[in-house]
C-alpha cells in the first residue's frame, strides 16, 4: 500500500504544503485550529513524516541532544523526564548520552551527537574544558547548560548555584547550634557541583571561625554503602562530631545507617545533611537534613528554553532561569 504524502495531507486539511509542514513541526505561528486540522488529517491518513528528508533540506533534524553525567540514581532520570515533558507537542525529540562524569567521554558524545545535526543541545554543568566549549560554540545551534549557575554559560543557562546551596546549608546548621562538623564525599574530582557545594559550605564555616574537624572522601561514585563505610571510618577517628555534611543524599543515607549501627542518635547527637532531596529521605528510619533540588522543573525549563530558541515557544526569550533549593529536615 502506498504511503500518503505531505501534499496529500495538506489537501485533506485544506492548507498549503508549507503550512502542513509547519503545523506538524509545532511552529508557533500556526494557529491551534489549523494545527489541529492538519494533525487530524495526518492521523486519519496514517501519515508518517520523513525527518531525514527534512534534515537534508534544512541542515537540521528535530532532535535535541542531551548529555548527562549519570543515571545511577533518580536525579538525572527526573531531569530527563522534565525535558521530555517540556518538549511534548513541539515536534522535537530528545536523544540522550551518558558521560559517566568523564569530560573526555562527554566531548566525544557531544561530537558524535552534533554529527546528527540536532536543532539544539543540552549539556550538564558549566565546567567543560575549552576544547568542548569551542566545539559547542561552533555548533551554530542553541546550547543550554543545566543544573549549575556558578560559571559563564555559552548560551542559555538553567539551574541553581551549588556554591550558594552549600553556604545556605552551613548557615542553617550553625543556626541550629551545630559546631563540630565533618564531611563525607565521593568522586569530587569529577563531580564538580558537589565540590562547589563543599567549597561554599567551608566558606561559611571559616567565616564563623569553624572548619571541618574531619573528612573522608573516595574517588568512586556515591552509594549508600560507601556513605556508611566512610562515616564509620570518620567517626572512629573523630567521635565527637555533632554534624556531618555529605556530597549527596545517597551518601548521607549511608551515614545514617552507620550512626545507627554505632549507637549514635540521629538527629539529637548527630545531625546528618545531604543534597538533592531524594524521595528515599522520607522513608529513612530517622530524619536527615537535605537541600531539595527541583530536578524535573529544571528539565522542563531547559526544554522551554529550547522551544524559545528555535522559535516554537510563545513566551518572551530568556537566557537564564534560576532555581533555589529548599532546605528541609532541620528543626533547630
């Protein structure tokens, strides 16, 4: 059976071929009534567009390239869900790559994705090496950097200040009466946003004449098991801590289990603080503090910036969208 053509869809909908094409791509200047009529005709005729032909004629596909560092916990799946939801109805499709916090691997993923002629690219963070930055600058497409605001963006930027997140958590913990601080973290050489939070936390401690009485870090990626292991080691060396700040909630959860095993009361004797605001925090046997990052909302905002940049969005153009995490779990 012969496949229907775009021209036949246009005739069925009573519009020009160009209008039909723009309606199916979700272009903003097509009225909702016309778009609905074209989509209804395309659905009725089982029309499937030829994206390859479109990319050859326009030098761009409908793909939005997205590069994230990890899928090992719920953080980046929630970001990706937000991006997918934000692109829904736009005619654009997100394609994903995972860098494993490896900057050389990230650069090669970006290079490979750009060869597919995406209409935009979303990358994580603001700390790419100069070679990667130049690659993105010369791509001649919108570049959206998400999750981090502490740096200079190439083009568009959406996220939060991790340095400020660390500072705000330190201020809240000091206000709650904590003075003997420890730190437990993982993969800080690669997880630059965790490193920024730690630096912000330390700035506030120093401003109050305080510091970390002890620290434990490891080069491997975060996990509950690693958080437990490093906390056990830290408390063996510095048993009089009254607060431990962790690189994220996975590590902090492991810290809680270490304290429980050692008979250290949480939060009365030991206040544990993480980052991300993962759902698992609500199911732990004792409360811990955390900074809730709006991960899905950040993904949706990144998609909105893509839509605006390629001319589909109807809102005024913005270059930066700022979010602020909410601190929970500190009663004072």
